[in-house]
């Protein structure tokens, strides 16, 4: 089984981990879940995190072929178009992005000019799709529950799970956003845990439960044995736990800007005069 080279970059402002995945036999690589920096209070967007990814790839002489979004993130802005302008590559996301666009297009009162067909992205993935990173084959699993468009990307002996799983002591992501479903989340987690025991699993987020150091890599075997939301839990028990837990959670700090930007493949919406502008729907979420 091929073992892709993985380099991970943690963004402390959003607790997000971006991953660069390289074909071990060549210069081709992909970026999974990039981050653009946002000072929401000041309305200022900067690019330090994205520039670190760009610099790393350029310093190694690699060729960027893909910018993968595991789902429409609600806690950070994607840097995919910013990076694409500088390094090339195709932007890909799950085909159910159209469901997300329809739901949030209504919440944000987007006009008819906002396309809800996923055309902002270069590739829409469905279950079982395959694509190449140089000579390295990647395949895609539809793993909804956190959002309808969540996908897990299996690349050699590594799987990039987005928000479907957290580290074993973190459990699982919430399932109460529009289109989320705790039962689907449980099924998706089981689907991931059906991969070979030694499969490396890479997280999109980590919050260092109980003060431990930030981490983002585990294995299927470790998750199956130690995940605090799954070990010994039936599907019904998991659903009850997830729904009760989600009822106590506040909205992510950056959900309003993140959804508007990320459903557009990372592009900032503009007002009638063409200026970058974000909306705040009152009592809409």
C-alpha cells in the first residue's frame, strides 16, 4: 500500500489542521482543508497560514494538483482560491455541496446570481470517485452527518476524515447544523472504521481535551478501541448522546462569514458595487 508523505500545519486561531499530501514517487501534491486568516471584528482577511503552505510547496519544488475541501467548513475561511491563483491545482468538494448551497443560499438571502449547482468548484466528488495525485491514487467516501457534503479522502494508507471524527479522546463532531444528522454521522464513523486497522487517520480539528498537546493523527485501530463516543455505544445511544451534547453547544465564532465564503469555494461575496462584503442574517441560524 502506498504511503503518501503528509505534512500538517496547525492554525491556532481556528484549531484547524491543513495537510499537504505528496506522492512519495514524485513532486505532485494536494492540499486538504486550507485556511485563510480572518480578523472578524476588524473585517480584515490576511494570508499567513496559506502563505506558509505555499512557501513549503515552493521550497520543495513540488507541483500542486488538488485543493481538497472535506466539507463546507463553519469555523474558518478556505484559502483555496488564493492558493490556486499562485500554485494552480483543482478545487474539489463533495457533490452534496448543492444541498448546502440551497439551504444557506436561502438563509443568507442570496440572489439568483448565486449559483447553487456547485459550479464554483472544479470537481464535485461522489461516493467511489477516484483521482490522481501524480502516480498516487485517491478515492472518495461519502461520510455525511456533520454536513451533507462531508467526504473522506483515502490516499494510500492515509484517510483524511474532515470533521467526521476527532481524536479518540475528542470523539465526534456536532451534527446539529442544517442538514446534519446524528444517525448518519454514526454510520459514517463506522464506514471509516471499516478501513484496515493500520490506516492512518488525519483530523481537520483538534482542541486538546484535558490540556493535552494538540494532535491530529491516529489509526483506525486506535479509534475503534478508544473513541470516547463510540466504544461500546449502540447507534441509538450515540444518537441520544450526540443530540444531548449538541443542544449545549453555541454557534462557532466564525460560522456566519465561513458559510458565505466556503459555499462559494472560498471566494468572498461582493455587494452591488463589487466591494467584498459579508451579511449577518438576524435570527437566521
